[in-house]
């Protein structure tokens, strides 16, 4: 719905439409957890809700839980309007949903094996930018994925105050911040 504000909290999900509030939690909805970690509006105003125990979609009338992400701690969500792809960052890698099929980037052959996805952005060329952080080595990385090849760099090799990329923004000049 238009003009609905979605608010994720540590104790459930709230919507505000005009002056009307609705509160959703594990008691009155199929939310996998009350701890909301990410929100994103996708195709046809579908709302994707990330929690510390999985992902759920609400289309305005019904809820659906993708089996692929049951139990996953969702850290970030990004819907690329141009391609129609939903990117889901978790504490153990990255997932891609094209509206029909899920693809994971968290196996032994992936650049994201067991990496905490801390930020996501897509530039105007469709290149995905992923900020990751390894909590064991305290090493952050900024990775780029063009659809077939991963490239990137360690942020601790830069003169930065922190190597954890908590937020990414692609500006109108296609520069990543």
C-alpha cells in the first residue's frame, strides 16, 4: 500500500498508515522472530522483513516464508528495482532472489564463505557492492560482483578509522561511499 510506513524494532514490526497503527509480532503473525533486523519494499509493494531467525514476505494480504532462509540471521536487504532482484545479506553469506529462484553465495566456492554481510548497494550498471566483516580476524572487505566475477579489497589496508563497512551508498555519479 502507498503511504504506509514500516518500522522494525527489537520487539516486533509496526506499520503506520495515516493515523492508524498496526503491530505485528510472533503472537499475532507468522513472523519468525520479534527482532526485526532489515526491511525492504520489493516488486508490487511486497515488503521483505528480515529477522534474527529468518526472512518473511508480506504482500498486503498474506505472509510467506522462504524455506531457503529459515533460521538465517538476516543482516541486510536490498531490492534492485532495475533487475527486480532481492539481495539478502546474512551473518553467513549472501542470497539472491530473482522472483522465482534463490541462489546462495555462502558455499566453499564463494567469495563470501561464512562472512557477515554488513552492507549492500547496487550501482547503475547493476554491479552489486557488498560490505563484509569477519568477526574472528576483525577484517572488513568491500567486494563487487558483476554477476559472474567477484573483486574486492580488504579495508584494513586502507587508512580508515574502522574496517567494518556498516553502510554503503552509490551516489548519482556511480561512486561508492
